[in-house]
C-alpha cells in the first residue's frame, strides 16, 4: 500500500551521498578538458573533509599536476559543506614528487613529523585479525591511564573500526573544534579517542583504496586535538602491508607492541609484525600472548587450549622482550561487548591486573628504548 514510501527511501540520496555528488561535480568541472587526469576515487567524511584521488598519466608534467591539484583543492574548499580537501595524486607508476606517500623511502622513520603535544606513541600490532589486538589496545590504554597519565587511543582500522563499540560510544560523532581546523577527539572512560567510526556512517560503503586510507590515517594522527597526551596508543589495522609501513614511517612511534595467540600459525604472523617494526627502526617494546590459557570459572582447572607459552618462547628466540600473558576469559569478551573494558569494569580482577602489569612493562621498556646509548669516551 505504501510502496511509494519504500521507493522514495530507496532512491533518495543520503546526506553522505549528496555531499559526494557535490564533490564529484566540482571535480568534474575542474578537470573538464584536462587530458591525462582521471578521478580514481572520492570520499567525504562527516567532519566536512573531502578526499579525492586523481590518477595522472605520465604525459602530464609534475608542475601541471600540481596546478590541477591546487585548483581542485581551492574549488572544493569553497563548498560550504567542505572544510578541508585533500587531493592525492597517483600514477600507474607511483609519481615520485607529487604523492605525499610515494616519496617515503624504506628506512628509519625518515619523514616522521612530530605530533604536537603527544609525548609517546605506541603502535599495537598483530600479524592477523582476531587475536584480540583491539581488546589489548584499549585495556592497555586504560591501565596506563590508571598510573596518572593522559592517554588517547587511535583506531587505525579504517575498514572495520571497533573502538566506538569497545569504548561504549557507538553513536558518538567527531566534530571540528571551534576556531580550529582540527577534530575534537571523543572522550570516554577518561581516554581521548579517534576512529573512522566517529567520522563516517557505519552504513556507508567503504571503498577506500590505498592512498586514501593512508591520507585519512595520517590526518587522524596529526589533525586531531590530542593536546597534552602523555601516551597515544594506536590500534593498528590487521596485517603488515604498505599501510602499516607508511604509518610506522610517517608517525614518530616510540615503540611497537605485537599481540599474538600462542599457536604456531599466529606466531608466524607475529614475526612479520616484528620484522615490520625493525625494518623502519621502531623499537620493539615486546610481545604479548593473548588467549594464553583457559581457566574454568567453576572449578579453576587450567586448560592450555592453544598450547600456552608459544609467544614467550618465540620472544626469547627473536631476542625481544616478552611483556606478559592474558588468559582467555569470557568476562573479557563480555565486558568488551558492553563497552566497559575489564580494566575499569572489574579493576580488582586478576585479568585487569594482568593488563596493568603489561602497561608497566610497556612503559618501562619505552623508557629503556629512549635512554641514550652510553657514551664511550676515550681519554689518553
Ligand atoms: N583474552 C581474551 N579472552 C576472551 N575473549 C577475548 C580476549 N581477547 C579478545 N577477546 C575477544 O576476541 C574477539 C576478537 O578480539 P579483538 O580485540 O576484536 O581482536 P582483533 O582486534 O585482533 O581483531 C572479541 O570478541 C574479543 O572480545
Ligand atoms: Mg581490531
């Protein structure tokens, strides 16, 4: 009977789509009659940011590509709904001078620029998804905050942000600070938080490609008003691909933590994570063994479901610190799902204490990593 309503709903554009359409039209207008430049992708975030990826053919001179990029940026920023536009240029062969990422050499953090007002940045990584990396990241952050430090968490998983759910702020939306170009982080449980989940609709299709993801991530690190943080914990996306390498090189990391489960297969992935940090000369603060063993809540019987101790043995073999183990416990999962991580929901529990021990180990390893090597002076 009300089929027209359904039809209307299906055909009307959402706000996000509408904004994207504006961006598309403006971009097409600027690129009109330009040979060798095509739109590869475009996105809009809720906070009024437009990201456009242009593919530029090699026949277009660098200086022309730069002019096009500048005029597109200027035109997009004239739109009232857009505060900031980021233009990313790519070619089949990566354009050396123009792409903000292409010129990143593999080597020690050559181009990392300091994040204002953030003292230490820790990356929590894992070779693969589902090992409990995000759960470790938030509980670790809360445990560090308990020691009196100001702590933030950045959820760097663009495709599957989990921080809004873990922190119990699923409907929060991040906005620009007044009189400031930066985004205001969301505050929950005493932490400052940023996640793609606070910027775009969960229902919006995520068709981000490499360069856009990198651009968005770097902005989430640098253009957020983290002001006055002692520690920023980055929950890295699963895997060890280009995105990780870029992030590890362009963000001044104090150190990296690798989360693994004890199985051999997870350890192989963890090793890749360690190698990645080493490649870019980021100090490895250590390995954490998650879902280390299972303790029956009724009888206290301990069961080493995944063959406990693998991560510790691996850490010893690779010569990196072993930070500790977190057991597999239903309460950890239940409290995570409720948006109240165990470190704050049940601070006296053994599991919460295990996260606090981890936090102490991580922080003391940062201090060690930052201590200058002893100077050897030769006197005659
Ligand atoms: N120590 C643990 N005990 C029980 N469940 C856990 C534990 N660590 C994580 N989980 C659960 O495992 C699932 C995957 O964890 P998550 O942190 O999202 O992993 P990742 O970020 O590595 O993909 C979640 O449901 C989480 O609640
Ligand atoms: Mg995760």
